[in-house]
């Protein structure tokens, strides 16, 4: 009865906001009770998820980037150099004004992002064309005085897991190619999380301050809003001019460098939790799950043989690098099922006396609930095969969901009608005034121009009626 009451008390996913907050608490991902608004504490279980997620982005970047670490504090005179960039962050900066009880001679900003911390050093490091391209990244905490409604993992005042890459190139075209490569890396990163993302070029009024252009990737959340889960910015030579980042070309001439920067944060984890989770709790891709397999002994009287079999399975799977746990605690099997389903363990193995008679185990997939008996003699290969199937099925399900919630619209009334369900795709003439009027009239934003879209699909701008070959994504956003 207590177990049934626990299950009944967990909110349904259709009540997304309540479901999300309760899931973070019950699954022990984050504790929101830290006494500073917008700052949250990672539980060890949630931090294990974070560790596995960020291992993927490190592996992807380490092929041709180097990881580094720059200071948190940025002197005011460096921070204020790039006027356009600062205009984008001036309302969000935390300032350190004292060291102990002594006023500082120079105020220090807590980094909202690190361009103005990193680029004074790039001026010293980049001397020759032989130094290029320079590709560094760091995973750090950043601070932004967020005035909107804060939400764990989604909108924070301390972003605890900000991966920012900063690259330097000889030409504008080289930097543009790096932006494309950054988006390719992000698409692959999210594919490994089982998440389809939509890349688009942001309109000029929504690009990164100081950038020539911005391409971002968005995930569609269960409530129909989109979450920006990655950005890549072509900085041109604007920061190079400000920070005097030049290189000597083969002819001995000093040339301004061109730069990019691109980042993701723990929003990647928020999107994964939200898209895959269900009414029972977390559903984690096997690559991400802190515990990939949980073994539940089903014991009636003397459980010696059952426990020995469970330990043999644990040893077999563990030797293959699988993260596995035996739950041999005193709780009833049903309570154990509920606990590990809540934590998103991809596969549950049940072993009881009947299974042993058949030299088999009952295997249950967390994502589908599908149960089947498999032979103990081949359990390692059977589990690894199911890991692949789980990931493929999670990705396919998420892709189907996104595609079913992108709506081609011709009028603003159609856009308004479809926005509560997902993303509207509508033609736009490209004129800024029409774009801003569109956003004002529908009460939502233009995400951007989808990358690689078919320019042969012509239509009318719903604001001015002009012919248009460009379509844009429109959505309500976090």
C-alpha cells in the first residue's frame, strides 16, 4: 500500500513543470534548497550523470582541441574593452569590490563568459601563422545575475558546467568552417544522448554580442517550448581588434586573426531528462546511466543459490565494463523496482529459483517495460545488444516526436494556433522590421533560419506579404 501511495504521488509528465521539479528531487539529481536564489547543489547521483555526459563532449573535442582552465575573475579594464559584448552582459555581471575588508583598486567581474578573460592571453600566445589554428576549451562555472524565473539546470545564476571553446584562425572562412564543425560536434554529442536538435542561424538581433553571426541548436521540450542547448559564434575580427590578436603571415605582414567561440551547459542534461523521462521517473540512455544494470534477487526461502547466481552475473557484466549493482536489501521486490525505475536504470535483471531451473534470468527494459527471459550463459552479449537497442529506440522516438511537432504555417493565426503544440515554420522576407513585428504579434520569438533548408520552397512573408524563400523556426522558449 505504501508503495502504491508513493507511485500515485509522483506527478504525471503532462504536468511538466511539477513533474520536472519533483523528478530532480526524488531521483536525487539536484537539491534546490541552497540559500542563494538560482544556485543549486548536485547530488552524487546527479553528478555521476553529469560526469558521464561531459565525458562524451570531452571525447569529441579532444580529437583536435586542448582542454585548459582560465581564472574566474576578470579585471574591469579588460572586461569593459569590448563595448558591444559588454552591452549584452552588463545587467548580468556580479562584481567583486572588496578583498576582505579592503576596497579593491580594480573591480573584478565573475565571468559571465570568458572572452575577456581569455583573449588578453591569446594576444600573448598567437605570434605566427604557424600558431594557428588555436583550439582550446574549458569546462567551468559562470555567473549571471538572472532576473527571470530561475529553474534548476535550465536558467541559473551559477552555471556550474559551462563548456566553452575558443578558437583562433587565419581567415574569416577558416573561422566559418570551425563554426560548422562546432555544430557538427554538437549534433553528434546530442545524438549520443538520444536527443535530436534543430540547428538554426539566429537573427541579427539575437546573435551573440560582438559576433558576426550565431548558429544555435535547440531541443523541443515536452511542454512545447524549445530550449537552446548549444551555440556557436563567428566572432570575425572584432575581438582581435579589441585585444590586438594578430599573427605574422608567411610574407612577414601582421594580420588580424579571426575567432570563434561555442558553448553548451547543463541544459544538455535538462533536455535529456525531460525528453526521455516518463511518469515513472528518469529514463537514461545506457551510456549515461550511473548504474546501467540492477540485479534483483527474488528469494523465497533459502536464497543462497539465487545470490550466488546474482553475484556471478554481476561479475560477468562488471568484467565487460558494465556498471552493475545487486540490490539485495530488505525491501520487497516491488519497492526495488520503483526505486530503480525512478533512477532510470536502463536494464533490470530478476533472478529467482524458477529462473535458475532454466539457467536463465528475466530482463526488463526501463524504456519500454518489455520483459523477456534470456540465458545466463550469454548474458553479457544479450545486455550489450539491448544497450544498443535502447539508445536507438530512444533517439528514434524523440526524432518522431520532434518531427510531428514542427508545423508549416502560412499566416500569423496559424502560427498562434500551433505554438502551444511545438514549433512553427514560416516564411520570412528577411527584413528586420518584419521579424520583430512577427515576434510582437505572436508573443514568441524567431529561433532562426534552419541550416541546410531547401531554398526552393517559396511563400509569402505573413507580415508584409512579400515573396520569400527563407523560412524560420518560431517557438516559445525558456
